[in-house]
């Protein structure tokens, strides 16, 4: 684990800077080792002086909508690329992803149920990785905000200047999202603490994360005493926590105490990613424990992340049959406890890809249409099939 040094990046917050510095000084996993820390500090200072990418009013608008989900009055669709890339910031790619998100929302909600749309866009540039080096012995690709996927040592060196490119690209993506036919919010994993902490801003008596409307903590970074939980505990954005099969009821209740002591409906989303074979056993005790406290959370199913496998040729994929099985088991657990299933969190794209197996995609089709920068995504037809199954199960 590493920790971030406090410094001028927190200056715009005034007194809040001390709290932010204390949060980011906690143990922090999945952070890059910048070759030149002074250069990284200069980028943090530059980001700290830039306007927030989202407004406090937009964040509050999402909070109000998620409160309705927590009350069982609506559903959520949260979807987009596994990892955004700078090269993928094109009108065609963004339009395709947003159209796919709309299609999933329309199918999930049907004619009667409101659906909140959150896109994995305008910030999903950092990725946690299982190993620090790849099979070739090079530093692992950690997302375009950190380094390049190109397989050379120079390209894989962590470059803090990329945070400025990520900010500029996120601003461009948000501009396009705001002109669409539906209200769509931006959400991403708040992984890279240098970037996230530099974009915290004042909002009345509190603070908000200016990098996106919805911020979540991943399975690899949800340490209760870690910097990621502490940082998101400081901001007023709606936040999420990914819960893998090792999550316990006691851990989840600890997160809720830290992140939402005032019990604001919809402030916390619990994103379940346990695997098709394990969710039926592992989820019900957590549902029951949270329900017993009366904590007004949003529940979401992420049926992809714990159902990843590797083909003989070394490509990661996911079988649609297992994705659907996790959705069904997730819904059954909610029915048994009497809780609202909330919605879906999906890695998807509008591009014509063959990365997950199922529907019209056979295992032998994984090849030229395998385009993801990191993990396999559902194409539009597959994503709509998952939404249709969820609509039936959540009804």
C-alpha cells in the first residue's frame, strides 16, 4: 500500500484541505508509482485550480433521483465501457454507448417504471489490476489516465500529465452527454486518488467530488480503513461500493456507518458482483443485515465482474448464460428478503464487438471484433437481453 502526500492540491478547499489530506494519507492501494513525484504534484496543483467537471446542482439532482430508487419507486441502469480510452472519445462511439444505455433502460423499466441513467463515461479512465506487471514483464496498463496500453516500457511508464488529458476529455464527453434526449449522469470508479482528490470542491457547508456525479469504490479498494473509503466519506455525491463474494454483513454495515451516518436515502449504492454460483449463498445475509438497520440504500447487480474467464488463446470473456444466472439469483435473494433489487451495473458498448460469449456470439467468434481496452463488454443485443431478463425478474 502507498499513501499520498498532502500538498497544494488541496488549497482551494481552505479548511477542508486538512480533512482531505488526512483521508488521502491513509493506506492507498492500486496507485501508480510516478517516476517524478514533483511533476505529479504540479499536475495536482493545476487540477485543483480548474473548474469542477460537474456541478453541485447536478450531483444533488442525481441524489434526489436515487432516493426514489431507495424507496422502491424507480430503477437504475449504470453502464458503459470497462475502460474509457482517449482514442474512443469520438462522436460515433459515445453516441453508440448512450443509445445502448437508453435501449437497456427502456427494456428494464418498460412503460411504467422510471429508470435513472448513469453512464460509465467522462471519468472511467483508471483501472485496478491484479498484478503490477504483465506477462511480458512490463508495467501493467492501468488505464489511459496513467499510462498507455502500447507494449513498450516507455509507453507503460506512469505519466501524470495524462490526468490533464483525462480532465479535458471528460469535459468534452460531458458536453455531449448534456445535449442528449435523456438526462444521463456520469459515474466512474474513484480509483486514482491524485485525480479525485484534486477535483474535490466546496458546496455550501460541504464538499463534493467534481470529477463525476456518481463515484464508486471497487472490490480491490474497499478497505474500511483505506484512503478510498475515507475520501468518499468526505464528499456529498452519491457513492457506491462493489461487493464481491468475500464481503461480510459486518463489513457492509461498517461502510454504511462511515459513508452515510445520516442515512440519506440513495446516498450509498451497494453493487453486488459475487458470481453466478455464489450470489445465492453470499447475498441474503447481507441483504438481511442491511434491511434490519433500515438503512435506505440502493442495490445494484453487477453480473459481469465475477463471471470472467480466460479462453485458451488468452482472451478474457464472459458467458451470457452465467451473467443471466447471476441476475436471476440476485433477484431471487431480494424477493426472499423483501428488498428492492434496484437495477443493473453493466459493462457494455454500442460498438459491434464480440467479447462476451452468448446470444449470436460463439466462442470461436472472439477475434477481430475483440476491441476492449481491458475487460470484455456486452454488445447491444447482449445488453438488451440482460435487461429483459432483469425486467422479468425484478417485476
